[in-house]
C-alpha cells in the first residue's frame, strides 16, 4: 500500500517538474515577445517619420489619395502602423528562415 502511494507521489512530483518547466518556457517566450513588440514600436517611429517626410515632399498626389483613404487621420499614424507591421513581419520571416536552416542542420 505505501509503495503504491510512494509511486503516485513520485509520479506527481515528476509531473509538477514538467509543469514548472513549461511555465518557465511560457514566461520566457512572453518576455521575449514583449521586448520584440517594444523594440518594433520604438524603431517604427523614425521609419514612419522618414516615410511621412518622403511622401509629403515628393509624392503630393499620393498623399492626397491617402488622406481621402484615411478619412482625416494623420499620415504619420498610418506610416507608423505600417512600419510596425513591416518590422514584425520581417522578424517573422527571419525567424522562419532560421528555423528552416536549423531543421536542415539537424537531419
């Protein structure tokens, strides 16, 4: 009877260890993603400023069309959102390529 109880207790301890490792991995992943989002948001500011400047300086007809499309919202906001999306998309593509390269090495 006590050996069965000891085995159950050992199995529970093993499962608890797996759960703690999983939670630690999830915390690490969430922290990493938060830092990526924060860095993308900060890096997008100068990119959006440059994009807005170039559009306003050299593409007035495109700006007129974009202002109609944006319905009164500032062009900088659209440039900023587009910059964040571009940075994060680029990060996703690089991560996918890195995964594919690492998968090929393990074979």
